[in-house]
C-alpha cells in the first residue's frame, strides 16, 4: 500500500465583495474592469465574469503607445468575455508617453508619477464618464474595478478594497472604486488563469514578473534588465 501523501491545494481567497458592492451589482450598476493586459487584470476579468451579468460589464484599457508590451490589446481581446465592450483610452493630446517625457524633459519617478495620472487614470476616467452618460440604463452608478493586490507593495496594502470616489461622484454619478483582487497572492492569480484554460501575457514566460510600461520606473532591476534584452531598440531610445 502506498503511503505517499499529497499537500492540500491552497484555495484562492474570496473576492472582496462587500454588501454595498453586491447591492450595486444586483441593482444594475455598470462594472468597469481596468485591464492592463497583466495577470491581475486577467484573473479579475475571469472572476468577475462569473459574478456580473455581461450586459453590465465594460473593459477599459489605457494605451501607453510604444512603451506598451507588444500584443497587449490583442491579448486582452483574446481572453476577455465575448460580447463585452472594450474601450482603449488615450490621452486627449494624443501624445505617447515617450513624447510626454521628452516634452517635460524628465522621466517620472515615485514622487511624480505623471505617467499614471496623465496616461492611465485621467484617460480612463474620462472614457468611463462618457460611457456612463451615453448609457442611462445604469442610472449613473459605476463600480470601477482595479486589479491591485495588497502584497504588491506597502502602499497598495494600505489601500481600501472598497471606497466611494468623491471626486468622480458628482452631476448625478455615484462612483465606487473596488479592488476585488486585494487579498490574492501572485500564485492565486496564476491559478485562476490556468484553471480557466487561459495563459497570461507572453512577457511573463519571457521572464518578466509584471506587465506595465516595458521600462516602468517602479520596476525591479531584474525586470529592467530583462526588458532591455527583450526590447533592445526601445531600450536604446
């Protein structure tokens, strides 16, 4: 008789679905999924597709232009639920991140993350406001879901998984920011993707630990070195 034992499989944590969030979803609010193309966004999309009617889902992606990993939008389209709209949000000026850096004469840093504010948050919020206004069936109510996890950084661990966004809650809008993946670890995220029969973006298999701007100013040195190997022309630029 075999005496081999197996280690019990660790179960993924539950989504941070508070009663207020559930009530909004059941009440027909729009649920917007911020999708970078990375593993956390992909796993979030898989899980929320099971909780939210597709008619209430919207996927929005902030385009970073040339510094975005090749094939990102195509990866999102390939792995997202069919029939759900995808909006690719761009800056109002149409300038790429590299053009903005050249205009400013400096790169962003941890204290001045204009890359996040000008190329991600502002374009996404603008598109979500437009979409909500154009679709009155949602009653001006929106749940803005983002894939940030607590274990990614001390700053993200302190973020509330659910909060009212007072800045965007105006003119007949009720806007809530939701971090449904906040309690997940990286292994949980990859497990969700694998169990759904999907694969993460090709950059992970190529050695990257995260998917963002190819040369993110917050990336670990090992990721920057790997990115320089994978994208030598962009690195020189």
